[in-house]
């Protein structure tokens, strides 16, 4: 039996702002052990027996970042494939596309295990045992969901009422009183958002219960382009036709309507890391109940979650606070109001503030850049280029650039000239000149870029050649 682990990677992660942004959503958040939630999902999927490949459905803007995340931890060199969405159309469209691709490649009997990229599972063995039970049900034609046995009256999760493997009904997020009633009854499970099914079974049920989603997704895939690289394949969904796919979740579109649904009750140490309190709980508390990541100095401070990204945080005489520091934004919240952090994110997005979308450090296919300082007519960046990588051949209308190499060797194209720039050397790129930066070495190239001009927006760029299809 072939098992295809399918990872759904996306979302805004608005409840974990300011670390989570639109261009750096929750799956990419690094935990104290240095691994991201996405990497943990990848390893969770690869460690199962009989896994044929890891299929990831993600936004096309997150593709290269996702590839880098997997490359760090893919020790077994398991095959990877990607379906790249131009925009979010919810989980029904993502699962439809994945099921179509798996059925075409492996046959309709192939078993798919669908994981969210931003969940945490603490007990791998219990998870593997649950997957074994789920695959047997899936092989018999069932659409299987994983139900988590609740240990608290949680209002942030949907519930499943069940008897054994039989689903009686799905329930929306309840009030606290209802959640306590569900907990006391012993008949209800948390809806984890983990699924297992044969590709053909899901396609048949989608054709019955949400045929518009299935047909629109199928039509889109027929108009989409595929490509392959070293160890992976990708399908980039056609933007115009994908935008026509109805927006719906797999729960509403299929699971709550189908009579083929089953559930596997389990205790796997599951959490969806839906708040700063939940993320903070992954860190051991100090003697005053503070959960700290980073450099802090505390006095008469208790029961706080404090996350520092490089700067020292001092706290005096406070308790029950969330304090999250990033280079361009600071969050301070009462622990009882952590779910309201999403309102800050929403207001930033509505006002067009870049802090909802970008960090100061931006990931690109070739490496990263960090905005160190900017003001009227100038911007200073730290640029890091991976070995063998290159930026596009490009030109700017409104800005000139000075490049100073800090470490490594740069290969520079400037107009008609091509030359090398060594450590502690610099070069000047006038506005209007075609130019390209490459790293011909075996180590990372680090340089400082000083931009000057009347307009310094990232959209002042004309690409002529690009290794990553961005022309």
C-alpha cells in the first residue's frame, strides 16, 4: 500500500503576529529546538512506513522558502512534489487538487494522509498507531478524520460526536458551557483537521457533494504548467481559472455531508498552536511561571510569555502578559485576551501597513535580505546570497546602488561589464543600468547594499532574465 503524505501549508497566522506575517505564516515559526512547525510536519510524515512521497500544497510565493525548509531536514532524500496556489481557496480546493494528482500518478487506491503544516504532535508512536488504524479504514473506502480526546473544555476547536469509529455529527466551536458539557459526556472529540483516505474515495465523494469545486479544480489543473527540479516536481496552478474555484473548507464541503466518514479517536499530544499562550507552553517555565525565549531581565514578574528576537527585554512588576519583540514591531497583550491579537493583524492589513505582511528580513529563492535602516532618499540592506545562486538580471529606474562585500566573493554584471568583487571591496550600480549579482563561491556571500534615489519601493524593478521564473 502506497502512502502519500500531503501537507497543507498556508494561512496568515494572525493570532501569532508579529512573528507570523502573511509572507512568513505560522508554519515557518521556529521553535526552541530550532525546527519550524513545517519541518516537524515533514519529519512526522517521512517517519511513517511505506511513504512514497511528500506532496505539499502551498502558495506559490512560499514555494522556495518551503523547499529550503525541507532541504534542511530531508535526510532520507524522500521524493517531494508541490502544488502551488496563486491565492487561497480554502482546504476543499487544496485537497481536490492533491487527490487528482495522486490518483493520476499512483492510482485511485493510493492512500493519502493529509496534515496541516502548523500543528504540533508530541507523541510520534501514538500518531503512527493512529495512522495504521486510519489507513485500514481508508482502504475500505472511508474518509477518516482524527479525533483528539479532549482534556479541557476548549472553545477554540470544533468537535466530533462519535461512538467508536462512527461519526454521529460534527459540531461548531461551542460556548464554554457547551464545551464543558461535551467534555463531561465522554462522547466528543476535538476535530484535529488531520485526514486519511484513498484518493479515489475522496474524488467520488467530492463529485457527489461538491461537484463545482471538483470540476473547477480539474479544469484549472488542465490549464496549469508543471516543472521539475532536482528531487522534486511542481504544478503551478493557473491564476485565472483557480480564482474561479469555489472557496470552502473540506469539512463543510464533504466531511459533514458524507455517509462514508469515520473517525479514529487518539491521544497523540496534538495542538494547533493557536495562540501565544499555546506556543509559550512549549517552553519550560521559570520559578515564577514565566516562559521565556531570548534575552530578558525580569524583576517581580510572573506568569508571562516573553519572546525576544535579539534585543534585551526588561520587565518590572508585571504579570499575566504576552510580550513579543521583533525588529519592527512589539506586541503586549493580556494573557486572557490572546485570541484578540488577530484584530491587530486585521487592522494593519486593512490600513495597508506592511507589518501585516513583511518582516525586515525577507526570503528570496537566492537567499535573504534585511532592511537595516531607511529614510528619506536612502535604504540600507544586508544581503545574503546562497552558494551558486544569483539574483535576476535587472534594472531600476529610480535608484542607484552601492554594493560592499562583507564576506565571500561576488560576481557582478554592471551594464556591459562583468567582474569579481572580493571581501572589503565595493562597486556602484547607476540607475538605469542592467545588473546582476551572483555568488560563484562555496560559502554564503554577505554584502551591504546602500540604495539612494527618489523612489525606493521593491516594485521599481525590471527583470530581463531570472533563474526562478519571475521575469
